[in-house]
């Protein structure tokens, strides 16, 4: 939840935002896997997920983790793509960056 809140705030400020998903988080790239509410009074995760997509956020999904879980990337949500370390660095490009890790 916090990662989506921080990402959403950055997107609102016009920043480019991508989340690099590894391990079990790669399942967020599959439709219907971002569900629930983190705590009482917290915004629902599906709403934050949709807002992230609508604002232009991107999900970069670890190819090793996808293969280990035998996931079909062709069925991923529209704002997700398989991308390892090299594509992640290409996405970052040159210049100063701010990176958060959760």
C-alpha cells in the first residue's frame, strides 16, 4: 500500500514511476491479484493499483521470477512488462534519480 501511495504522489508531481517487481510481487502483474485493504481506514489496494496505472505508472516484472513461477506474461495487465536489470537501467537513463525500496 505504501509503495502505491508514494508512487501515486510522485506521478501527481509529473515524475516517471516504475516498480520493479520480484519474487511473489510479480503476481501483481496478473489481472485480479492486487486485492484487499492493508488496514482499517486504508485505501483499497485495487483502487491504488488502478490509480497507478491511470497516472502512467509502469510495472517492470523480473523475468527470472516470472519463469520460476511459470507465469504467462502475455496475460499481464496493460502497464506491466517483463524487464530485467538491464531494461530497468535503460528505463532509468542518465542523470539523478530518486529510488525508494519497499
